[in-house]
């Protein structure tokens, strides 16, 4: 009889990625957890983020990545250019090194795409790039890529494809752009 392997046991999972400014306000957030206490509503997400911000901003040295246990999760975080903070949220039994690897991949690819400007205004103006980086790194909570150069390259290609006139796009490029625009309409 064939043995089935539970993929949730083998594949490292990310429950969320978010960036908050120095006041704990959301710049970017994406969650993949089914936990209703976090993802039930945007209000619950923002309350969770506010609590995370209060807990982590008081920590002395955030020049390096740090990890804490927070409300039943492992929360890895690091201060960006100004006082913005990048967070990676994982299950309580998740390997902290994997979460730190995701954090570094996200930070380095964002820095590359934003040309090193990691202040809150630059992050907001480069929000499309941040979203593309998150999508390249994590899909449905599974880590897909951690090489920051590949991530930045793919994200910048995706941005440049959107700027190609429709008549010059390949059928696949056109389908991807159309799919994305339809998804944005229904959000």
C-alpha cells in the first residue's frame, strides 16, 4: 500500500509577512493563516499588528533579526532603514532559522528593488514591488524562494512586463496581466 506524506509536516510554513511603521501602522501585510483570531477581519489583523509593534519596539537592538514567541506564534522581526519593522510570522513549532531566512530574503530583495531606500515613504511608494517580492517568496504559506537576487529580478521583470504595450506582449504575458487586473477588480 502506498504511503502518503503529509506535506504540512515537511514544508516550512509562513503564517504572515508584514511591515509596520514606527507608530505600528501597517505599510504592508499579507497573511496565509486560517487562524480567525488574526485573519477574521482587517480590524483583527491591525489589532494583532499593533500588539506585535508594542511588544517589539521596546526591544533594544533590532539591527539584527530577532525572534520571540508571541501569542502562540514565532515572530521574527528586524528594523528597516528608518524605524519601520519587517515581521515574519510562523507557527509555534516552526524553525526560527527558516523564518529568519525568509526575513532576510524579503529585506534584501526589497532593498534591491527600492535601491536601498527603506524609509516608510519609499516603502509606500514601492508597495507594488513589496507585494511582488512577497508573492515570489511565499505562496499559500509555503516558502518558494529565498534567493534575494532571483526574487528582485523576477519582481522587476513582472513590473516591466506590465509596462509593455498590449500589442507587443506574448499571449502568456497578456494572460498574466489580464488575470492580475481581474483579481484586483474582485478584491
